[in-house]
C-alpha cells in the first residue's frame, strides 16, 4: 500500500474522531434554541463555518460546507489519482449549486456556491451557462450526461440520478448506497409527485434498479421489482408518503457500512470511503439536530429514526 493511501487512511480516521457523533448530535437536538445549539457547536469542527451564520438555513448550509471542506482536505492526502474516488461522493454539492442557480435565475449567486476545488465534475462550465438550455448542453457534454430536458425539475432530477449512476460505477464500495438512492428518487418522482422520468433518467434508473422497477404501474409492484439492496429499504414502507422512513433507513445503512469500513479496513480506499460516509451522516444528523433545536428542542421523527 502506497504512503499516500496510508496517510489518507490515518487522516480519515482522525477526521471522524473529531466529529460530534450520535451523542453530540442528540445534545444539540435537545437545546432549547438555535443560539444555544450554535454555542454547543463551538467545540466541534463545524465551528469554523457556523460561527458567522444566522438563522437555521444558513447554519445548516454551513454544516454542509464543513463536510465538503474536510473531504477536500482528505483528497489532498491521497496519492495521485486517488481523489477521483471522492468526486462522485460529493457530487451532490454540485447538484445543490445548480439547484440554487435555477431557483433564483436573476440573482444566480444569491447563495455562494459550494467550492468543490479539485472535486468538481463540471461546475465551472455549468456556472457559465446563461440559461437552462445552455445548462442542459453543458451537462450533456460532461460526465453528468444529458438530463433529458431543460426545465429546472428535469435538470436537477437528471443530475441526481446521474450522481447515483456515477457513484455505482466509480466507487464499488458505495454501489449499494447508489442503488438505494436511485430507488428513493424514482419512488418519489413516480408515486409522490406523479411525474414520468425523462428518458435518460429512466435509463440510468434501469441500469441501477433493473428494467421492471422504473416501469412498474404501481408502487407495490415497484417495491417488489427492486433489487435486494433497495427492496430492503422499502420493506415495510407500504405507502409512498412514508418514504421518509426509507430515507432514514438509507442513512442508517450508510452509517453502518461506513463504520464497518473504518474498523475492518487497514489502509486504502475502503477506509477513505468509509470515512466520507460517516462524516456525511454526521453532517446530516447535525442538520437535523439544529432543526430540532430551532423548534425548541423537540426531536423530529426522522432524527429519532437514524439515532
């Protein structure tokens, strides 16, 4: 094993050890106000970005920015080419940049874009797109691929499904997570929002879920047609409006798998992927905890489902 992978694995474990974890997130969630929760964050890695924020959305965004920064730092410790393993794992930040741009087309940078540095896929080209049609063309000419339309919904949905496809191909350790994510996205679009998937999105979904599930005429048939990693997520989710439970179970699986990779791997890609998984879950859990604090310390169902 190269010195780069050894250094990356050591750094990965060190980063994970510094984060609040389940106990720290529960303490945050029990705070009576958001301000009190922010004070509690002062001794965590999130403090660098959250100390200058105000309000729940800004604070939650700062938590996400902290995660991205530390994954970028981790990428810098990997041997040449190693960072490519992390690009699909943080592609959701590029999706978020595009979604923010589309939600405020006249003020494209009302929210400062997440800075992906060497972990971007095509953000600099996407940022230069003058309108949705140009954005679709830029996506089609990049590893994202054609989303199948140039409406905001088609663009973002296409990127989200492409993120799952790219993760499954480039990060074998995360393939089951990608399959689960594709199933959740497909279920929400078809059976909650009642929208047909654009052809490229349907094609990506079929690559991950098989051809039967994306074409299923009912939610029940969709569930039974899924491959095993996704079917278990929806096993007792009888109605589409209960998909939040499958979402929480997906995060739980990512946490369990990531923790096992950290403990079971010696040095190498598994440890690094496991660390990114655990750090991602921690950020998700802290964002949920902050929302609970903003509501006066009342824990939400989704937070309890993960804990």
